[in-house]
C-alpha cells in the first residue's frame, strides 16, 4: 500500500509508504485525487515510510497539499516536510528571491555594498571567461599557423565576403552622410570667424583619425558581431557543436578562428572605403556650401594630412575587429538551453562589442596623445 488514511481522535492521519516515483504515478494520482475530494479539516502526513521519491512523486504530494488547503483544510507534516516539496515551492513562487530581498539583503549602505559585491563577482566571472576564451583562440591560432590546412582558408574567404564586401554599401553611405554633417556643422561655426577654409582640415582629420574607423567598427559590430553570436548560438541549440566534438574536431578551430581572421582582414579594408567616402562627402558639402572647389579641397586636404593621420585609423581597425569577433563568437558559444537565451546573448554581444570598441578608441586616443602622434 503506497499510503493509508486513518482517523485518530478527530484528525486524519495519512501514512506514506513504499516508492513514490514516476513508475507508480498513475496509481498514486488516482488514489490521491479521491483523498483530496474527501479531505476536510486537519490532515497529518507521515512521510517516514517512503523508500524512494522523485520529482513526480513530490509533485503529486504538492498537488494534494494545495488542493486540501484550497478546500479549507489544514496539512501538518510529521517529521518534517520533504525537501523536494520545498524545491517545488521555490521553483513555482521564487521564494529564494523574495527571502533574499526581504531578509538576506541589508538596507541602506549595506544594501548598496551588497549589490556592488554581486556586480563585482559577475564582472569577475565574465572577465575570467573572456580571458579563458582568448587563451583558447591563441592556442588555436598557434596550431593553425603551423599548418595552413588547419587555417581553413575557404571559410576565411567566405567570412571576408560576408563581413566585408556585403557591408560596403551601408558603410559607404553612413561615412558619406556623417562627413557631410560634420562639414555642415563646422562650416556654420567657422563662418562666424571667417575660417571656412578650415572645414577641410576638420573633415580630413576627423574622418581619417576617428570617424572612419569608429563608425565602421560600430556598424560591423551591429551587423557581423550579432551574426557571429546568432550563427554559433543556433549551432549550439541544434547540437551541431557537440557533433563537431564527437567527430574529433575543435569547435574553436572550425567556427571561431575563421571568423576572427576574416574580420581582421575585412575591417581595415572597410575603413579605407569609409575614409574615402567621408572625404568625398566633405568635398561635396564644401563645394556646395563654402564654395571650395575640388582642386583647392584636395590641396588643403593634403596639407592637413600628417605623417600618421591615415595610419592612426588603420592601426585601430584590426584591434577593433578582434574585439568584435571575440565577443560575438564567445557569446555564441555560451548559448545553452533556449532560443530566448540566444536572443539575449546576441543582444549582449552587440552591446559589449560596441562598448569595447569605444573603450579601446579612448585608450588609443590617450596613447597617441602621449606619443604625440
């Protein structure tokens, strides 16, 4: 008998025996339904005789307990309530969160420090994951460059095409329009001082040193960084990454390295195109708004370009490409269970890659200022 109900002094006593697992669920569910239907008043449950209980058996007892309480009855547990029922309570109602917020988290300055501590631990874990991933990628490139066959050049070429060539129209358009805006605002301000000619210097230096590479990196982060995370994340959900491991192939070598190498090639090339389109946009607006003809614009532009003005932007491009590709592929490899997590990590990949690109650009600005470049 899995359980037995007895009347003891006006109270009913439910003694549980035997195994409460999925194998006995059909019989148990029917009998428990009858017990719940007749249940009124106080019920004392003795679970000391249970030999084995899985989550299915625990769920049946949890349902019985809820039905009795909803019908106005009262349930007491002799010898303590089983832990699995407590687990079901926490899963259903999130009591852990409520308890932490109500009693576990201190108020005032203590609460602020507690939250800062949780944030610090989260950031520490993320930084360690990132460093571990960088180590795997570095080791993978060390193996690949010893044998060009392991570099997977056809895959690299495909990613150069997808991240570079197909991005040329949007990068060109954005660079052209931003340069036009910069030239327009600069002309409006410099006209007050009779210095319209310096619009050429402003556009040239801004586009070549900062705007060309920065705007290109942000566009690529939103376009290709999200694609990296989504593609690899979908492969994780479909168990394709596990299939690669089962075939004796390294997923980092197959999926991550070609994407990083392809983007490192594509982003500097896109930066050159963005620089050219930005200078063309500045020339067009200068001719239309400030009456600077193209030949004079080119002469002034050549005078504004220093020895390192162009190379400052080009030096940044591979670093930005590595950051974007690392974040995108890392977040894709971290997808585990659901399409919701895939969408979340894809968004995280875009936000973090753009943040790291801007942070790296600030570091470069300080470095170049200290080097007087």
